[in-house]
C-alpha cells in the first residue's frame, strides 16, 4: 500500500486550502473548462495570464485557476492536502523531482501513456528523453521546462564597490574573494551574496560533488563528512564572515524565494535560469539596477565540477473533473509554456528558429543586462557535469524537511554540528524505516 509520505508530518485546515480562487464568475455549464492550480504569486503575472488566454483562444477551453497562498514547501503541502482529500483540480504542476516522486508515490496522478497514444501525441518525438516513466512503468507527467542553475550578480553592487564582475570558470574560493571585496569596499553597505535558507543551499557543496543522500542499504547517508562540511560552510558565510544575512535575519524579515529580485544590496545569488523572468519584470519586481549571469562556482577538484539541473512536470489529477480538457491543456502547456515564462524547454523537436528563441527573448527582455552569449555560456556551454540537487528516494519529503528543521537549530546556535548531523541521520532513518 502506497504511503502518503508528503502529508504525514503536517496538518492543515481543509477549509482553507486555496485562496478564494477566481474572483470572476464561474463559467456556464455548456462551456469547456479546465482547472489548474498555481502559486498565488503567479496568478496575476502577465506572462501566466497571457499563456492561459492564448490557450483559450486556440482551443476554446476556458482555464480556471485556483491560486494557492504560500510559497515553497508550504504551497506544495496545501496542494497535497487537497489531492489527499479527493480534490478534483484537473492539471497539477510540480517543480523538481523530489515533490514529483512523492506525489507519484502517493498515487495522486492518472497514467498518461494510453490516452496520449490514443490521441496520436508523439511523446518520444516531442519530449524524448525528458519524458520519463516511473518505476511502475507508467508515464504520469510531461515535462514543461528544465531548470539549470547559475549565479546571478547585481552589477550595481559590483560597480559601486569597484569590484570586477565574476568570470567563469571559477571556484568557491573565488566566490568568497568577491564577497570579501564587496564587504570591504562597500563599507559593509552591501552583502556579497544571498543564499536562501532551504535545500539545496544547506547541503550545496556536498550535492555538487555528487555525494549520495542514501547509503547502499537505503539508509541515510548524511553522516558522510561532506554534508557536515557543507552545512558548516553555509553558516560560516553569514556568522563568521558576514558575507550574507544569517538565518535569524532571514526569518525575522520573512524572506521568500523572490527576495533577491528587488533588493539593491545583495551581490550574488545562486538560482535556476527561470529567475531571469523575475529579474526581467520591472512591473512585478521594480529595481534600478542591471544584473549579470555566470556559471556556478565549483570546488577545486574535478569531482566537484558539476551543476544542478531540475525539471518542471505537468500531471493530471486521477480525480480530474475535466479529463479530456486536461489532456489538451497539459500537452499544450508542455510544448508552449517556455515561450511565455522565458524558460528552457524540455523538448527534442525544436527547429532552429525556436532554439534561437530560447535565449533571444530572455536577453531582449533584460533591458541590456545580459546577452544571448552570456546565457549560453552560463547555462549550456559551461563545461560542467550534471548532478541532482533534490533528495529522491524513500521518505524523501520527510528527509528534506528534517534537514531544514535541524539545520535551523544549528544556524540559530541552539545545537552544535555533531548533534545536528546525528539528529538528521537518526530521524531520517526512522522515517525511511517507517516508509518501507
């Protein structure tokens, strides 16, 4: 019996899962409708509305969006609770393999391979290697974008401090040197960097080196010394070097995932390529500075010269109220969303014009901040290998949250590093054992 691993640590009120939904009147019963859910921060953004409007113009199917309050794990959990309760939202988007695998394991999604074949949709010819079946042999999603990590930097911070922009290839030692120069030359008015208090930043350098999260026997591998070193380095950047805000300040300011996009005192920020959408939107994220982009720093050894790549997935709820419309919406979005969001598609059938579109539109929208060459060098032609930043495996959702909970105690100074690592290992192994 499959376990709903992504639910068991949390409790929510079932009466307030989503925001009020569309404020507009519900559609007439004779109209074709598809429903979907998104973060509330997406719902009012121009690109998202335009995408849904264009789908409606092309197909006649009206898209009803349920905005979900909260971001990150909070958002994911609220959607999961609705799915667990038998909610009938049609199309569900999932960012990253961790949350996607947890939802597949929870049996939330309908298998797609038969209906796609019946409708003569060439999955192999359109999505190819990016459309992966799960371990049970079923296809539960179509990918709609790739997320490739890079380092963004605020040109204004560097210019005002008189510090040269970062150039690749570079190492984390080079990164720290840039942070030190910004700290000194700005007289403490700017931080050299900003890392979220979240995964994978908490175990960044261990994951980049490809250290596995699980031992060969399936138990927690967080007692590998590389994870302790990575967590210690995260705390060191703020508490010892003052290169970035500490966890207490991040928490007190209620800093969210989009914080960097409007701040003028943060030098560098590691994130995925999709963040260009925020930085290019002066309407949603007004600012008076330009940004640059460069590939991620690495360690000094060859086994650390890797970058993180993740995926975005679209699935159909097994309880979907409008299954036929959901198939049309899912396949259309999986082919076209990148054109609106400014992301990197997960498609194998792009023509030359579309390949040029991938970075051309993003560069043009940056108002002179970055070029197509900058994007290519940072994201594609960077000479780096690929590793997985997400924890994927037994009790992965619990494992992920245990790391954050124990790391918070460590970063607050309420427990030492050894205790933190031991707690992560013991609690995660208990969750893994309970899940089997």
